[in-house]
């Protein structure tokens, strides 16, 4: 916590609140995140955790995260936040798609999304605006079960384990 400004959800607290005049309890919304895969220059994939921000006009990404990414620079944009001075940011296009977990994989191609690459708080890698979140959610329709490879040895082991119903254990 620095100067009464919360830097993350763990730091959030009320600084000097008059509880006698408070008619309703203070309720803080829980921050929501999503995981996204970003394609790098050499064809590798980088995992990035995004904060979902319904009030953002444009998606943001920490500029140090795109050093090894083939980002097409479109120009510059001025970012104005709630606190602090406006800042110049590079406007870039990145190839991304939703990250999956468990038995799922996303078979859709990477989509191009526009980001402002700038210095943002270190505890957030990127911020995703609602319009871009919707595009990524549409790509989630291509989440499918990962195929499982069954080899001949796997099949023969199963036959031995299952046995024949007429087999008698001695």
C-alpha cells in the first residue's frame, strides 16, 4: 500500500473511514482474471494472465512482455488512467487465443488483438477490455478434448488385466 492507493486486491483497505456515518457496509468486487496464450517470434507460446476490466476502452499489456513477440506496431496512443499522468504507449497487434486446462485444447487459430504496450503495475501482466474479452470467449467455442493416443502395448496390457470372464484365479 502506497499513499492510500491499493496496488492489488490483497492491499485493498479503507483509509480513515467514518464508520458512524456509513449506512452500508463497504463491498469490494473480486478481481477476475483469464489466461491467454500469446504467440512469440520463434513460434513458441507465452502464457499471460489478464485482468478482466469492463471499464477499459483498450486492452493493455506490460511492454516488457512483448520483447520476444512479433508485434506489429500500429502507432502510439495516450493512456489516461484514473490516477497519475497520461502516458504514451505503443499500439501493437498481438496473436492470442484462450489458454485451456485439463483435458481440453483450443484448436482455433490465433486471433489478432490490438493492445497498448506500456508500463503498468507489476502485479498485473495485462488488462483485457470487454470487447477483446468477447472475441476471446467466441474462440473458446473451439475448445475440444485432447486426443489420447492408445498404443498396441496399452491394448495388450488391458487384455491381460481384464482377462476372460471364464478365467479362475487360483
